[in-house]
C-alpha cells in the first residue's frame, strides 16, 4: 500500500467523513473507492473512443442488415 497526503477544504473533509460513516467504511476506504470509480470511468471513455475509431459505417450497416426485421416481443415494446 502507498500513502498519499491530500489537502482538502474543511467542508469537503466534513462531508467525506459523514458519507464514509453512513456507508460504514473508513475515510481512507471511501477515498480509495472514489479514486477507483473515477479511474474506471476515464479508462472506459478512452476504451470506447479507441473502439469507435476502429469502426466504420459500412461495418455497422452490414451488421444491421443481418438483424431480422420483425416486430418486438410483447414484453419488449415501448409504449
């Protein structure tokens, strides 16, 4: 494990401690989870951008042409 010192405004630290207590975890755990969630979101965005650059309208149209043109099941209909 590594240690990082972070300076937070007092109001943010108060909220952090309150939310961590509500969740039943330590402030350290709360921060680690928040950082992991943010990193995951950013990495997912980068992944999707890379995937998007590999795609093409032509490939999309080809895949779409293989989908049967039928009415959706009763439970899948949007009304």
